[in-house]
């Protein structure tokens, strides 16, 4: 479970009594709690959401209120998601980069 | 019955909806949040258990009253409510909206824009890295998700939110490494006095929170750079008021210089703008009640940064102005009281602006390698390179250099961009012009735009 000692960027301070759920990020199964956003769920276990398209750095969201559009990430199937405003759902399969069927603008 | 569309369900939008409903109208409320409240009174998802006092502190009663009022209106069917929905733009008196039902079009006779505000950002070298956030983000993470954005957080910038977020994070058990305020104490003393004269209690509360930060808080600092590696920030490099250099280790940084009005829809609705020297930003033109041009009314921080209490008052006033213009008889007694309260909020806000100024000098001295457009990694040097061809005008600099063209649509770079254009051209920031808003004001899949249905 993602607790204070989790390897991710975020640290949980409260509201730990919710139902657990699991999802996949870049093929790795991760755990979070019902009510977490996609951004929260991923960043409790990982350091970033995606790679920047226009620079070498990684990105992990910025405004968390749907204004900056920094936190859009891919799913293995289906449309991209704005991670800060999308509730995490059981079984989601998320990706930090574009899926195989999508051309990579950097290659 | 007249159709009134309200965009935004923060304190301004909620009070506007209440005022219209009391007059017998059924307003349509479109809001991006999953639950009404806006940013300041944002509610966590179902299943979260912290009480209002833990979430909203001294404002808990106001927050709870607003939430309750809105829920009661919803239950009674007094409003039509579209949560998790974004207005993308307008076509005449029709709003294009995306939401859980896909794309919809809603027609209206009058429009009340209560679109709120966001952090006003200034670039700091290194701010493009994962783990650098806005101050508002740090507060939202705590309030709506119960998480801290890192294990050792540096908060930097200026404005009331800086102290408030630091206080809230520490109270919740987060490790705040430093609170770095670019506002010098001299400015804070002058502005603070005006704040205290307008709203003594609120000012005293802020001062008490500040005092509680003790030695973590530093005024009059200069931010040099955010040192970062592959894993994000590892230290903030800064200088204190006596120009001594400091390096504060951290794994997260939250930045913000007070707030800026969210005005993209206001622009698309055809409202004029004026430069506000006080706020160092373009603000929409409206009368004291929020009446703008062409059947558009403005309320709350989207009109000018007056805060949550001012937003409640402004929401009532804008809705009353709308009702009066539609020919409804409205009680004038409350209007006089609300106008006086709003004037007091304006005096307070003027003090805040004076106390916590926009860091123009810091921006003008940024190294050329500093990323200005965080979306597309465009640097100060690259912005400067466009000037010989583009001239000193923000929209042309955007066309040639893409500053303001990225996915945030210039929300987080246009103020700094204008400051740099002004510095390079030797003009005032206002003379660099204002970026025109472009629809859609939020990203939408092309498939959705193609599938537009009309139920308006």
C-alpha cells in the first residue's frame, strides 16, 4: 500500500481508510485508494506521469485544477486523460508515453 | 422564462444561482468540478472523512453554508446543474460544452461568468521539472486528496496563499523546508496597513499564521534557480534580503505570486479588457455590479481578485443586475449593503496587491536559458530572438515564437512573456498587449468536436 514510506513523489497525510484499488502504470501493477485521482494514484508510487514532448525532463502535473494541461497521460486503450481531474478506477491501464499504435513525434 | 447560464460553481457562481432561483428563474450552472465549491471551497470526493474545519480552517462555516445551500437548491430542482463540464467557447448566444454526456450546446439569454482565478506564475530557472507545482496545486492536493506534493517542500512566491498553504501543510503534518517570499517587508508593511484598515480580523489571522511559520519564513528573497535532476527538484537556490546566498534541499517546489483572473471565456464573450497596474494583469471591463457588455455579467475572482467573501457578494450583485436588466423587481436594501461590502473588499485587495507585488525585476533579470513557456520549453532567449521580426506585441511574439501557443494557452507564461517583451523593447508591460483567447479554451478530442449535438 502507498503509505508514508512509498517510493513515489507524493506523500499521503490523511484519509487512509478508503477502499483499496489496483491499476497498471507502464505495465506495473500499483495500488491506490478509491477517491484518488489518476495523478494522485500514479504519483504515490512513481516520480512522474509522462515525459515532456519538448524537452528532456519529465512531468508530474503543475496546477492540479485543470488549467495547465500538464498532466495528460495515455491509456493502453482509449482516450488520453487529464490525470488531475480524472478519478482513478479499478483496473485502469495507464502509460507515461504514447501507446504502440501512436507515432512518437520525437522519433 | 429567460435562460441564464452561469459558468462556474465557486462562491460567486453559487450565490448568483441562488439569487436567480429566488427570483423564480431556473439558472443553468456549468462547472468543471465534480462537486460545487470552486477551488477555495473545493470538496473532496465521496468517502473522504475530514470535517470542514480541517479542510477550510476559519472559513469552515462559510464553506459548509455554501455547500448546503447549493445541495438544497439541487434537491428542490431550482437549478439545472452540469458538473464536470467545461464551456469551450460560444457561438452567438450558444455555449459549446463538453462533459460526461459528450458535446452539448446550451443556448442562453444572459451569461454570468464566475470563472474564478488561478495562480499567477513567474518563471524560475528549473521550473519545468516534474515536482515543481503551483501553490494552488499544493493546497488542492492537501484539501481534495489528503496528500503532500513531496517529503520536503519549498514554497516560494508571494501573496496570502503562500503563508496560508505553508500553515495548512504544516498543520497536516507535511515537511515544509522553507517559505520564500519575494515581497520585501517594506512593501508588506505599507500594504498590510491598508489590509488591516479594511479587514482587521482577516489581516490579524494572516499575521498569526505568518508568525507561526517562525524561521521558515523569509521576506524580500530573490529566487535564483531550482536545481533538479532526473527525479525532479533537489534544491532551491535563493538569496535573502541581505543578498546572502542559500541552498535549501527539497524534493518539491510550489510557486505562485498571488492570483490572476481566469478570463478566456470572458474574452470570447466579447467583453473588453483594461490593464490594471495594481494587479499587473489585464482585467475585464464591467460596472460596479459586474455588468459587462452584451448581456454578460461577471462575478468573483474572474472579474478581479477580491477573494471568496468578495466573490459571494459579487455573485449576488451580478445576478441582481441581470435580474434588473430582465425587468425583475429586486430588493434594493441588500444591494446597498452588498455594494458597501464589495467596496471594503476592494480596499483590502488593493492592500494585498501593494503588499505582495508581481516580481517584475526578477523576471527582467532571468538568464536567457530560462524556460518561459513551460508547455513547450521555450526560453527567454528564444523569446528575445523573435522580437526583431515580431515587434514588441504579445500576439505576434506568440505567432513567431510560440510563447503562449502551448497547451495551457498562455495562462502560465503570458504575464512573464509580456514583462520580457517590455524589458527588451523599453516599453511598459501594458504596451506589449494582451494575448487574445482562442476556442476551445480547454482541450477536447477532435472526435468530440465533430460529434456536436444541439440540445439548446
